[in-house]
C-alpha cells in the first residue's frame, strides 16, 4: 500500500495558485481521525487521483458538519458548525461535493441549503457508479472472483435519501456472488450508530443493535460485508469480532474494494 | 310510525354526537404549533391516493394487507346500502330503492351491489376471525408489547367483535328477507347469492319469527353502524378518517432532513460575527412568539405531529422495525404516538373543565415519555418508513430531545462530552483540528 506517494491538494493551495477544483472531497470527522475510516479516505483519494478528477479537500479548514449535535437535539452547536462550514465552502465557490460519510452527505445535501449552503452533494457510491458508467474507472473483479458479498444499507443513504441502487451497482461490478440480507433497502436494519448513538453507551436492553445486525449478515456466510459508512464500518467490524469471525469475514467499504480491484 | 321516529332520533343523535367529538378533536389538533404544509397540492393528492386510498404501504406485509383490504372494501361498499336503510328507516318502507329501480337497468346494478356487499361481508368476516386469532390466539409479538396492555388491546377486540356483529346482522337481515320472500310476505328481489343459501337454513321457521329475525338484523345493522360511529373518536379506529388528511399532509422532503430552527440562526450569527454575515438566512420574523426550543408538551409540537397521534392505528409496524425496540430497549415508536395522543386528550379535558389556560403541572416529556426512551433512538427512520399512514414518530423524538438539551440542559454525560468536543475541536472526538489532514500526509510518503 502507498507505493507511489500521492499529493492530496487542498482548496487553499488551489486557491493560492488561482485554480479551483471541480469537486470537493468532504472527508468527515471519522474519515479524518478514525484509524479504520482513514483507510477508506485514503482509498477514495487514490481513486480520485487515479481517474484524474480535479478534486481537493478542505484539510484543516474542514470541521464537523454538526450532524451529531443536531441529532442529539442541540441546534445551536449544529448551526455554529454549519454556518462556519458554509462560509468556508462559499468562499471557495464550491459547487459539487463528494463524501464517503452518509451522515455528512445527508446534512450537507439537505440541511445546509436553508442556511445558505447550496451544493450538489453526492455519496461516494454515486460518484463511483458515475465513474464506472462513464468508463473512467475500470473494475476487474479478478481477485474477488468466487467470493460471497453482502451489503449493509446505511440508514442515512438508504431510507433517509432513497439511494439504494448506486452501492449495489458498484459492488456488482466486482464479479462476486452478491447476496441480500432479508432486512435490506427500505427495510434495512440500522447498525446502531446513528442519531448520536455512536458517542454514548446504549440504553439497557437485551442485545446490542450491531450484534443483531451482524448476526443477520453472518447468517448468509459471506466473505465480505460491504458498507458505505464509517460508523456502520465500526459497528459491523465490532459485531463480526463479537462472533469471533474476523479471520474469515471482512468488513470493507466499497471504496476499498474498488481501490483493491484497481491495485491502488 | 313509532319505529320511524325512534330511528330518526337515534340517527340524528348519533351524528350530532359524532360531529361534536370531531370538533373537539379538531380543536385539540389545532393546539399544536403552526407549520405550513399548504404547497405541492398535486403531489399531496397523489400521496393520499396511493397511501391512504390505495393502501400502498400495507403491501409490505401481504397477509394483513389482504385481510385488511377485505374489511376496508366491505366498509366502503356497505355505506351504499346505508342510503336505503336511511330511507326505509325514516319512512317505514321496505327496500324502497328496489321498488323504484326493479326491472330497469338500475335494478341490475342494485342486485349487483347487494351481492357485492354480501360477498365482501363474508370475506370481511373471515378476515376479522383471522385478526382476532392473530391478536388473541397466535399472539403476534407486535400486539403484545407493554404499551398494548389494557385498553388498547380491548379497543382492538371491541372493534373486531363489533365487525362480526355487523356482518352477522347484515346476513341475518338479508337471509330472513329472502325466506320471507319465499313465503310471499315480502316482494321478491333478484337472486342474492349468499343470503339465498343461508335462507335454506330458515326453511320451516314461521313467518312471525322470520319477521322478528329480519327486524333484529335490520336494527342490529343500523345500530351497529351508528354505535361504531359514536365509538370511533375514542378509538384507534379513528384512523379510517384521519388516514386521508394525514397522508395528504405527509412530509415530502427527504426523510433524513430534520427541521431547521430559524430562531437559532440569528443568535448563532451574532455569536459568530457581530458585523452580520452575507450568507445568512433572512432575519427572523419580528412578530414571532417568544422563542422556545423543542417540545416539552403537546402544544409545542406542530399540529401535524398531533394529527399523526390521532391517526395512529396502533398497528406496531413501526415498533416491529425499530432497532432499539428489537434489541430490548424501552423505546417504542408506537408508544411515542400513543403517549402523545393520551396527553393531548388529557390537555383537551383540562381545557373543557378548567378553561384554556389551565396548567396541570404535567407534560408529555417526563410524565409520559422518559429520557431513557428518547436517548435510545438511532434516528434510523425505520418507523417512519414502516408506518402505513405516514406518521413520523422520529420528529417528535427529536423535538423532545431538543427541549431536553436546549431548555433543560439534560443529556447523558457522554453526549455532553461529544458536544464539547465539537465546539472545541470541530470534531465529536477529542482530536486536534491540526491533525485532521494527517492521513493525506501519510499518503504522500
Ligand atoms: S428512528 Fe428511532 S424510533 Fe424510529 S425506528 Fe429508528 S430507532 Fe426506532
Ligand atoms: S405510528 Fe404508524 S406504524 Fe406505528 S403503530 Fe401507529 S400507525 Fe402503526
């Protein structure tokens, strides 16, 4: 991994050079700080670099979208984040944003416009699908052939925004045996992290949500559980560990799979 | 003559009482905050036709969908027969419309309609038995949750037994009518497929008894319908009316989008930049009521949230899909809706008794819905997706959380830590903002 160094441009650098980016890669807090999610971020950056898109990140100018604050009920903290971010985004004249986090995706796409931030926002599954369909990204599923894969719908991509097909189309390119959980698409079961749950202990109950969901995925005997969200990634990785299946079942973000298929 | 008078009095009193209750419910719903849902008429009508009239979201569970459809269709079609019952009841005639249309093309429509009602009634009868056994014998999990104990379960059974009584009365009325036709007492109708078969059982019963049976069926049917109407406003069965306006006023925005609190925007703008911000939203309305964030009681919710509460069928589809509930947490989105309705009814009764400004010291938050329930929600929208009448329990949960956090400063300590991190580090975890792009440096080596 990381054989050839990649220079990831920031908006500030492009701005200083009198240039702009066609698309902003919004990394998100998990993608920036969480060790597991950082791998997905790197995979995305490699793909963006590989296809030659004129992209950039905000770097240290990016801050939390405010999603967990809003879901916890603190509109003040949310709007403080949102208004600061919008100021930065508008300053750079950002038109299009891609992010690998469905929570950032939902907030940027649906909750920023009313505060003055209007952008075309896509989830990375949608961008990947676009790139594959346009022939800019080739996927030879060779290394994955014969493996079994299932996909866990992120609530904030699926039910919240009605995106069900893009991730499935991307995964289908990998030439694996795709198997669907009973609770999928609009009926998909949450991983347990949304609505600020990620940051607190669960209320008393008889089970953790991620254990319930991982059991459902593992019952299909997949080699890979594909995800499209850093929080689902954490939750399902933990769930697979709970059942001591981490040696045989891997949880991967679809960007990692596409990057691997391209030997990136 | 006397029976006509009794009929008219009972009929009008039932309607008057129903109207009175409807106005009460309307008043209660309008205790809610205003929200403008007037636009997008075309899309709204389409949603209503699909979801309420077409029952599109019921199809997710095929068996109850078909069974419920029989009852729904039987209910709609039977109302046509009510026209003749009304005329007969108030004039003392027997099958007045049939006399008008017999022999004409309309006559065949009459016969077709009555047969159609009979067939649907039998199907509805079967469906009702299935529903009763799902609740009381098979005891499906979603009907056995704690919030269903007591009155809610009774309510469901009362209605189901009521339906059985209604169908039995219709069939008793029509079959003894046919038997009396055979004895030459009543003027014959065209063939009524099902009553004809039942009438065979009545062979040998004397004319006097048959006349009484026919009257019992007739009165039982009309009294049953009027009783059902009077009962509706007290029951989850009120959904048969509210499903229509409630789906008309459905949320048309992406489910993930939470409402924006514009009152907060102006304050935040001031905090961030006292010299005003060119990208900010327009200044808030100066005449707006004093700002309160979130909802502690039902009056702080929108009228749509309150209409949702009265529309809830207590079917538990939301709770059956709720990840928190599935894993044994106290949260049940159905209970959120039932609590909202119970509290609203309580507030309504207080207003009736003590006048408009009475405070009983209670509130929806704390007295009905606990913090533990609220914090168990993952905001996954499974409940919103599952609801057959487009109710949104999540919106109420978020409004109550807003009150907890912004008005009461009550949050689990881990949530406070997360919020402080966001404020201090621009991330929900304790990382330095300077390290945000470290991954990019790692890629560049
Ligand atoms: S949004 Fe909350 S209440 Fe609704 S199903 Fe998900 S966890 Fe349950
Ligand atoms: S909110 Fe909707 S899904 Fe839940 S019980 Fe009420 S009607 Fe059923």
